[in-house]
């Protein structure tokens, strides 16, 4: 993401990152096996970014139009406990999370990729489109990632939030025991 100083100031306010799933946490493909069991492919680097963000005290939740067991399994692995799925209107999540996370709209970021994400993107404090998002989504986004959905876009955002808050070096040293 190309982060100007103004955008970095906006990222400093973020207390909650809301993620879409298909096209953001995944590449947007849906695979069914012969038994009609749905499979999703998640990026492990995105997962580490989410964990590091949560360990730094920034909350993460899911807002998606679909529901799947694969998503619930991935969220359990990552420690994401707030999952809003099967949504026809993602904006209903906003009122639920404002109280639940004691956050204002300015303190919420959302990553989306397709047309149903636009209404929520227009209401949060900082909206992000993945690199391969629909052009209409990219037009209204505050920032666009360099990476595609399911291929490091979420990690890129997590790192940008941590860096804007001056937490990146601390996270690397204390959480990962890396010497810089």
C-alpha cells in the first residue's frame, strides 16, 4: 500500500480491522469436492499478520456474505471469535461492533474486494481494496494493496497498521524473537 503521512495518521486510530473473506482472505475461488464439501485456500502469511495484529491489541473480525465450515476452522486456528457471516448487507455489522469493541467509526478499517463491500467501505474510518478488487471498489477505497486477495494483501494491511502505530519493531522483537 502506498501510505502517505495522512493515511498513516488514519491507520494510527485503528482499533478494529474487519475482513471480507472470498477475494480478501482467499483468492475468491470456491472449490467443491464430489461430496459438495466446500474448500477454501488461505494464505499463511496473511494468518501470521492477523495474529501479530491481534497480539498487539488490535481486534479483527469477519464480515462475509457466505458461510462455510472452512472459514470457521480458519478463524478458530487464528483466534478470531467474531464472525458475521451469511450477510446480505454487511453494514449491519457496524452497529454490532461499535459497542462490542468500544470503538468509533474512525477507529474501524475494512478490507473488501467486490461490489457488496462498497456500502461498508463507505461507512468505516479507513477502507482498503485488495489489488485485484473490482474497479468500483478501488475507486472508493482509501488505499489499495499491492498484493492480491488471498496472496498477502491482508498481511500487507496488518503490517501497515502496526508500522503506523510504531509497533512493528516491537512485534518482531518480542513476539518473534527476531534481532534487528
